[in-house]
C-alpha cells in the first residue's frame, strides 16, 4: 500500500503532484482548508477517481490526529500547502496578523503535521518506502522585503526539511 497525503493538493503544484502519483497507482488523499464542495476540490476529485479529500486547516494543530485517522496510514507526505503575505508592503509596516498567518500555516502547521506523520510512519513496516517532501520556494533564499513574512516562513520550512531529514534518515524515511 502506498498512500500519499498532499496538503494543498486540490490546485497548482500540489494538484500536479497528486495527479502524477495517482497516475502511478498510488492512493491519494488531499487536504486543504477549502470546503469539499469548492469547485477546485470537485475538479481535483473528478480527475482522480478514488482519491479522497479531507478538509483541514493547517493552523489547527488539534485537528491533525483526526486528519491522519481519516486518511489511513500515510507512506508519503507532500507538505505543499502555503499561504502568502496578507498584503505586500513595507517590511516596517507588516502586521502581526500577516506574520502569524504565514508562520501558522507555512511553518508551524507544516511542522506539527510532519511530526505526527513521522511518528506514525515509524510504526509502519519499512516497505514500501516512506518519505516526506516539503515544497518550499525560491523565497526561502531570495529576499522580498515586501513580503518578508512569507520569505521567513519558507526559509524556516527549508531548515525544517533538513532537520527532519537528519532525524529520520536512520529510520529509513527519506525527507526532501
């Protein structure tokens, strides 16, 4: 059994990854904060028969266990979901709300979801191969002062991937 959980898999890069895995015979579970009846969700599910959708807000850490219970055992996590700055503008005028939103979804939520997925992966047999992939951004290393909160969150996500890779490599779990 190979099952991938793709956050933000109903559109964009996440959808492309989900479709590629589905086309290769994987079981695919999508998670995003959009309601199930949203057009993007419905289109994604129509394009991938058998895929499942789970409404989840990454900033809600308390919902992680229920999300993972609903998806079933995950052999691959694609941590793709992310939010931009609420409003581009002068770094010196950035609001705490915009900063917190980027950190809550792009960094904090992604970290604690990956942490719980990793804990559960450790309970699975090593075959099939288990992996976690973090989709970051060129903004992890290229500064954009008009959306610094986004850049900071993606730089943190890049380091998060390295930390998970160092921790999980001895367990046979690849992190990218």
